[in-house]
C-alpha cells in the first residue's frame, strides 16, 4: 500500500484546522479514506478526511468504519467519485473538492 503524499496529507490537515472534520473536536487526527483503498479509493483531497479516534476503532474514525456511518463518511465501491458525494462535516453537508 502506498503512503499518502506529504503534500496531500498537509492539505487535508490545513483544511481541518486542527479539528475533527466529523465532530469538530480538537484532538489528534487520523486521515480516513472515504472510499476505502480496498474499494479503489485514491489519495485525493476529496477522498480523505481528518477524523478523531484511533485506528478504525474509536472516535469518528471508528464511526466511519462502523455499521451506520454518517452520510459520505464511507463510500461504496464502483463508479462512486468522492468529489461528487456529500460529506457530513461538523459544519453541515458539504462537497470536498480536490
């Protein structure tokens, strides 16, 4: 599995401004692929969000991998384009662009 390019990682963290993009809490953040790498997801700004929690188990990152993730947190495989799928951000529903 390839690493997320530093430029993309930095841009996602800049967009998040130190807050979880799910709940808005100031906390350590992990990058989450909305469309999982195993489903063909790429390292793009539209596909990556900064979420609180550890691994796929706790916080918003755990919710994203859970059975009922909020809208746009986990996207299906197939032709789904993350840039065209709404994401439930702590501000409200938004489109994430590359």
